[in-house]
């Protein structure tokens, strides 16, 4: 009897638990309803780019000292100099080259200290403003270091030292850098007197921009070569070898003007979308992703070739730009701004492409006017504001088209117009 009572007692508890679980499942089902993944739309700007191998063309004159030895550079890479300016020295003795490097550093220190005097064009003597400038320069310097742009970092370091020195001068009314400048000038004079070996100075043959490296292509990738450029002649240029004399003997080069060109090869169909005389944006990964607007100067096409050559021109020389002769660039085919929608949210209803959107807890369907599409998302046109008659109002909520901050449904087992989600 006791066993029977215990059996029915255990059975009753088990049955009660089963009933309770079924009740909870029923309540959850009734309470939650259709489970759906959602996300809000955002506003984005997307650049449609194509990655290409690019070749830089420019008129450059290699410079030679005419003697063997160690080259020392007297001006910074890419500096604009006047005709006759000493730009490099070739020393026969290694010790003299070491002394010259020290002299060059002293010249830089003197320049920084001379600029640090408050009388030398200081923009402000307000300490609070100066502190903000120092903070901004520090942040920019750290960003350049993080991007690997060491040339820009060195220039930023110089500007930072100037501002920090000016701050020191503001805190001490009697502070003056003249004594330090005089000591450095005396050290420079002593070092110059210690130079004993043979040396040959190289001066700029013309006014222009000096670069302390040469790649051997200075006589190959010239502006003259672009004048009658064809697809065939471009391919021939790519097969040329660098001039070994320039590689082994040149102590830099001069560019007379700021004009330079980028030539890229791409298929004819893609090339047909570009128009001579128009401006296009190019991205240069070798120069920390720098973006430059360049003019399409020339388009070379041949009936017997399946690709074309586009030549872009610029006269902008950004600080720290990498003029490596052959490098990867990204050509921006188009820029699209609009409403970002995940491709998983796009659906077709009655032959119309759009998205299911939550209006409260009710499902509605909105059209998607797509400008640009990638694998993961699409960029949709901002809906027209019928009141203003334009598409500039990003915050305008349209009842017909996908709008900014709409809650679009990414996935659900079943969706239809007018459905209510709990």
C-alpha cells in the first residue's frame, strides 16, 4: 500500500511538472509571437573603388657629384629650392660624412630655436590657446606615427618643439633662445673647421624640388613619353630596366615643376566610363591612404587591344607623399551617399524591391531605391521630401521609401504586410 501511495505521489508530481512546462511554453509563445532580427538604418558615404597598378611619370633630372664617396643631404626630401642652392655633398672620408650629419642636425636645431622666439611670427601669446595647439599637434604626431608616416611625423615634431619652446618663453619673460643659438652656431663652425677630407658639393641646376633618392627610371617615365603614348608603347615602358648608372651614382634628382602623372591600365569597358578633362579621386595606400583629386589628361585605346591606358595629372605635392615609381592605387569610380540597409533585409514584394519595416509593432513594406550595392549592404537614395521638393533632408521619414533610422527586419520565419509582432 505504501509503495502504491508513493508511486501515485511521484506520478502526480511528474504530471504537475509536465503541465507546468506546457503552460510556460504556451505563455511564451503567446507573449513573444514572431521572433525577428531587426536593425536601424544609418546614413553612410561609400566610395566604389577599383585597385590598380599605377606608374608615375614626371620630368626629373638626376644629379651627380662625379666622385665616389658618402653622400650627405643638405635639404629635406621634397623641399623646394632656388637655383644654385647646395643640396648634397659627397665626402671621401666617412668621418667627414659623420661630422656633416651632425652639422645638418645642428642646422635643424638652430632653425627650431629661431622660430621659437615669440618675435618670429607667433600666432598667439595666450597660454590657454597655446596649450590647445600643443595638444592638437601631439595628437596629430601620434596619428602619423601610428600610420607609419615617419616623414610627416618628423615635420610634426619640429612644429611641436617650436610651440613648446614658445610656451616656455611665455612662462619666463626674461627667457631668450639667443644664447643657445649662439652656442650651436659656434659648435657648427668648429665642426666645419674639422672637415679635412676631399668633398664635392652638388647644387640645384634649376629652381624646383629636390629628392634625395633616384630609382633609375628618371629617363624612362618622362612627360615626353606620355605625349604620344599608346597601349603598345605603355607596355614597352613597363618592360624597361632601370638605368644602372643613375642607381649607383646619382646623389638625388631635381623636378623643375610640380606637374606629375599617374598612368593605369584597365579593361576597355571600364575605361569607357571615364571622360578626358574630368576630375577623379585616387587613393594612394603607399602614402597612408592619401586621397587626391586628379584630372584625366589622356585616354589611350587601340582596336587590337582589350585594355586601355588612363593618364591622370596633378600639380599638388602633398607633404610626405611617396613618389615610388610603381605602386598600387585605388581609383574611385563613384561616391554614393544614402541610407545603409543590410542586404539580408532586402526582399521583393509584387515585383518591387524593398524592406519590411516595423511601424510600432506592425509590419509595413517600404521600397528601396538602391544607388550602390555590395555583398553585405546596399546604399539607398534618401527619400524625396514632398514639402521641400529635394532629397537634402536626411531626417525626412517617408511612408513609401526606406528612411533614416527605420527599423528594418533582417530575418523572420514569415513576414507579410500588416503583420503584428508582439
